[in-house]
């Protein structure tokens, strides 16, 4: 029983450190977009910039949309990779 408890505590500790302490999702509005960079103003009023790659998925209501949907002022949710900067997907609001 003690070994099982020790193993569980070890796994919890390791997973907490593996998280990296950064946020995985950002909510806000589009400020600007280039081929390689998306800048949003977060709901906290701060600018956050993300690397856009050819693999970055852009969608609305679960369906893929063109990057041209990422216009200034559009509400978005940006999901980032573990590096905290690369946009894995961007969900466009209605």
C-alpha cells in the first residue's frame, strides 16, 4: 500500500513539473496577422503573439476556415504547443 501511495505521489509530482507553468489557451481579439505571426489582445487587455505555421488549424464551429477569417477585432481562442508560442489551432468566434 505504501509503495502504491509513493508511486501515485511521484506521478503527480512529475506531471506537475511537466506542465511547464504556461497557459495552453488564450482568449481575445485579433490585433494583427501575418504569414508567420498572429497577435491578439487578450481578455486581460495584454497583447500576446503566436507563431503561425502551415500546420496551424483555423476553424469555426468545428469546420476548417481560411486564415483570412482572422481579421482585426475578430474574437478567437488560440491553443498553443508546449513551447508556449506556436499556435496549434485557432478557433474563430461567431
